[in-house]
DNA sequence: GTCTATAGGCTGATAGAC
DNA sequence: GTCTATCAGCCTATAGAC
C-alpha cells in the first residue's frame, strides 16, 4: 500500500535493493502517475521520486520514459482483457455473460481505479501504442461475441455488436475515468449536489442495457415507419 | 476552411493585418490543435505557425498559452450549453426533447468535430478550469430536466436524472472523442474490420434510451424481487 | 500591434565513477 | 545495478526595436 521503495538512504550509507524491486517500484509509480497528468504531464524525476529510486534507472531498466509507460500500459490492457475473458465461460448464457461483463469491469476498477483514465487517455492520444492493439481488439471481441450469443439464444434483440460495445464500454469508461474529477470538483465546492456512486451507475447501465436489448418492438414508434421486415 | 492568416510576408515587406484577425486565427489554431495533443502537447510555436502569426502575439493577446487555451475552451463549452438549451423548448414533450438532445449533439460535432475530445480532455485534467464549471453544470441541468419532465409526463419511467445524464453524455462523448483514433487506426491497418458511423451510433443510442426508459417493469426479472411498489 | 532576440527553466538522456 | 554530474534541446515568456 505505502510507497514502494527499492533503495533508501539510512543515516549516511546507501543500501542497495533488489533490481526487480526497482522495476516494480517504477512500474507502480507509473501506474499511479501516468493516469493523472498523462504521458506529457509526468517527468522522469516525478517517477523516480515516487518510486524512491534514482532518475537514471528509468533509462537503464526501461530504455526511457516511453518504455516505462508502454510496459505499464500493456500490462493494464492485458489484465483488462484477461478479466473479460471470464464473460465467455462454459455454461453461461448471454444474460449471465452481461452480468459478468459488468462484474469484470467493476473488479478492475476496484483493484486498478485509474485504469479507465489510462485507457481513455491512450485512445485520445495521437497514435495508439501498437503493443496494446491486440488487447484492444480482444476487448472488442468479447462484447461482440456477447451480443451475438444473446441474439442466437433469443435473449437479446438483434443489434450491431460494435454499437453494443461502444455504448457499453463508452459509458463505463467515461463514468469511471471522470470519477476522480467529480470528487475533486465536489470537494472544491464547484459542484453543489451529490454525485452518483459507481455502483449505482453500473446497476443503472445494466438495467438500461437489459431493457434496451429485450426482444420485441420498441414500445414507441420511431419517426419513420418501415415495411414489415427489414 | 484553409489556414487563416492574420499577417503574411509578400516579397520583401511585411503587411500588417487586423488585430481581431490575429486573435481569430490564434483561436482557430487552438481549437484545432489543443484537442489533438492536449494542452501540454501543443507549443506556442505550433499555434503561431498554424495561425500564420508571430509567437509573441500569443502572450500579447491572451496573456500566455494558458489564456488562449481557456478562451477557446470557454467558448466551446458555452456553445455546447447554448445548443442544448433548445432541448427545453416551449411545446416540446420529453420524447421530442430527447430527440433534440441528440440532434444538438450531432450538430455540435458536425461543426466542431473535436469538441468531444476537448471536453473529455478537460474532464480528465487534474483540475477543471473554473471558468467552464458553470457551463458544465448547465449541461448537466439539461438532461436532468429532461429526465424529470419525462417522468412527469409519463413518457419515461423513473430514473435518477444524473445517472441518465452520465449514461447519455458519457457514451456520446466517448464515441465521438475516439472517432479520430478509430479512423487513424483503421487507415494504419490496425483494425481489420469496418467501424460504425457516428449516425449509426447516435441512432442506436437513441433507440436504446427510449427502450430503456419506457415505463413498466423490466422485461426480465432482476436478481432480487422487490415488493409491489417501491 | 507586430516582430526579433534572448533570457531562464525544465526535461530526457547518457557518460563514467563506484 | 546504482549513482552523480552534465549536456543539449525545447519550451514559455518578455524586453525592446519598429
């Protein structure tokens, strides 16, 4: 929990620590600092200070600031993709899969609260890091399969799996990535009313998704009536 | 459309232009560059070059890079808030209000395609610019009133207006803010399949929202059954 | 209002001692 | 592997000529 330290000054001497502890401390520092501030907003010195490690070790162990950033980024994306794999369990039907989808997202944000921020920041950046593209595609594939399975089982109406994906992931990412900003703004007195809790939002979104995906015609006519079948 | 130029070199001399043209050119440059790259990712020289203007004029007219950024930010937020005000028209019922809500968002992204990116970047930043907080609250208030009106008119079931707001705005912002990244990744061959169009997504989200808000019990039982009425 | 020139700070990276 | 010292580059901001 506390600040990881790979080497420390004690009295007058310098104690050396495990090099793997150094790497780990730097990765932890990156995981904490990069989501705030973004890549440009964090200096090597910031990272070294938080890790309790010498500046030069960033270049030594990761080949530079970018290397440290990418290493953390990839591990986070891989972890998210891995968690979502539980959605495709053996005997789980589509509705249960959807529940697991939300559970996986909740679990991720519980253990890595600023993953959504990191995620979003990377998507907003000029060029997505090639190393994480496979994980990204894997994440998309999960919701895609979920939508298709629901359709096959008759649990969901037919929707474009990609639209389904963006509606779900977009709302979740936005909410969780901006959660910190809300809390800060709330404490600074900029927001004069209570904000929803993450649990409430996840529950709401799950409810809306189930209702929105329920088979059958829309309870309200759309503007233009179409023929019998599309 | 082309690069705005407030002053230009012709042959050997230097022609002076309207100072308001200078300001305008710089604001346009900021509106284009800040969404990409973010505040840290854009240098004063980048801005001046794109505006066809001298570096020093940024400080002269806006008191520094931050001043130019905030000026553009505030005008964008104000414009979005203004567009959303149409949702609260005189004789519009809730369902029509929701339609206008999506229309306003679509219109905004048509004329200022990278507003969602700017918006999201600001929400992710360490501290939200105080100057835009009022506009932010106004935007929240629109969806809040929309949800409450729908409830009052019997068109929507009862939902927490703030959850409604985040579900809607979150999904829209995410999709549009990452649209550029998708196109880039697609062209770079990182994505091997077609991506949904903005129109398709907006239509999908509107449909899902109407279905999700339709009065009546959820077509699927939730895990815990509650009493007859809440 | 606009431009040139420059000050001054900070950053990422590395050479070389230990 | 770790640390100190240092360098070259870029950045924002401003003083002063026009």
